[in-house]
C-alpha cells in the first residue's frame, strides 16, 4: 500500500492585487445609494409641494 504525504498548498491570489473589479462594484453601489437617496428626496419634495 502506497502512502502519500499531504502537503498544504499555498493560497493563490484571487485576482489582481489592486482588485479593479471590487473597486468598480463598490463605486456602482455608492452611486446607486446616492441615486436612491436623491429619488427619495425628490418624492418628499413632490408630496410636500402638493400640500402647499
């Protein structure tokens, strides 16, 4: 019976160390949140204008 020694493998980096994809996703999420907040503010302004 042959036995094999199990050696731990070195972890490979996920992608480029600068991670441009992660940066793009973060920027997109931030822009989405800002657009959502702007939309909510616009709706509040519109509803407040109806009562005047």
